[in-house]
């Protein structure tokens, strides 16, 4: 399997796979789109994960973390999925113990993948355009004839499948808007980058902004409420206030808590967080919006150092981001059991 591939798209995995598939088609290549339908047992790729496989074996994206891609690439190179009927082809890996061993799948794991060779470029182009506008959509593919269409989607809608076809949620990167550039903000920023968040930082305090060390992560010196208005949080955005300065953090929270952001948190003890909620309500925030605040921020893992607190926040973001994937009937599970 060829591993050379373009750099990851700054707009995320969905944009990377679909835009590259379009580019390859425009260059005259045949391309198969592979989509994970369900996994039983541990799997590194949840339902809805995609890969595009070019006719010469070049791959972008992943459906298994590498366990079954070699077989799919070999089948595509042979032309097995080109020509023929336009309906998607269902491939099941690991149905028998011998297959689990062959594909290096953990015991009792099964992976179902849909393969499309007759996908509609105009629908994929529309999806790419939506992602570039930070809109989340769902692409429906019919089992009967492979016909596809897009429909509007809430940011937290996940993958679905029934007897008619399957729906794949497509959207931009998850963003993490971090307020505070002190040591905790710096540790959190680097950690979230490794988790594939699009991270942006704001701190109007010159004593921290002047010493910001990373040119690859944008830092704004604006007041955080003005900063958030320039990039309104959507359902794929987390806002984390870690400046530990109420004059800074509260401005961000007043803007973030009424928004559709999937996660809004702030550093502080339980008593500090209770006082903050009351203060935000006094400043005009609704009690319901104030209750959305994750404060103390992060999971309670006994963290004390800035790096440990950053780990607890990152873990809570992962938990929040993944909860909507664990839908009954999808047969999904992670190696950690989600």
C-alpha cells in the first residue's frame, strides 16, 4: 500500500478525503470511496470514517488504522470494484476467527465497510463546499442504486444505517478556542493539537501574549468576547477559559455559554465555579446557560500540575466529543469501551 499522501487538510478528515477524491477524479483517475458502517469490538475508526483509494493504490484517509487497507488496495488495483452495478458493495472483515487473525483484528472483532466506485462528484463537491463554510451536512447513500444526496445536519448527528442506505455526517474540524496563554493554556494547546483540534488562543494580557512561543498557533490580543464574536462558536467548537482572571474568563463565558458550543469550561474550584455562575447570571446570562458551564473544568483525575490539568481537560473534551457516536444499534465500541 502506498503511504505517500498529501498533508492533512486544515479543515479536517472529511474535507481531506473528499477533496482529494475529487482532485483525483478530475485528474482522470478512478477512485473508490470506502466508509466504515459498523464495528463490533474494539476499533480505532468509528462508523462514518472514510478513505479514498485511487486506481493505482494511493490512499487518503483510513477505515481500520491499517488492518484491512492492504486488501482493499489490492482489490482496487485489480479493478475489482470498477464497472458493474452502481450500488455500493458491502465488505465484511473478521467474520471468522481465521480472518480476525489474518487482518490482525482483536478477538471477536468484525468490520463492515461500504465501497462506492460510482459516487457522484457533484454531491461530493457540494459537501466539500459546505465543510469549507463550517457547515455540517449528512450524505445519504442508497443501497439499491448508489444514489446520493446531502441534507442539513446538526453538529452532533452521527452515522446511521438502515435497510435503505446509510447517512454519514460530514463537517469541519473540531475547534478548541482557548482563553489564556499562561502555562496551562500552553500545555493544553499542544495537547489538543495532537488530538486533531483546530486550536486558537486569546489573551489580552501582554505579560502572557508577549511571550507566546508558537507561531503555528494563532494568538489574539483582543478582548475574548470580541474575539469570539469574530468566530462564533458552533456545535463543533469547545471554549475553554483558563486565564484564572475573572475579568478575562467571564467575558469569554458570557459569549460562549449561550452559543451552540458543545463544551464550555473554566478553570476554578467548586466554590469559585459556583460564585462564577451566580456572577454570570447577575451580568445577564440565563440560569440555564450558566448551568452549561463545566466548572471545575476537566475530569476529576486528581490533577495538580498545569500539564496534568491539561490532560484532564483534554480527556473531558474527548469524552464529550465522542458521546454522540455511541448510538444504540450501531455496534460501535472503542478499545477503551467509550
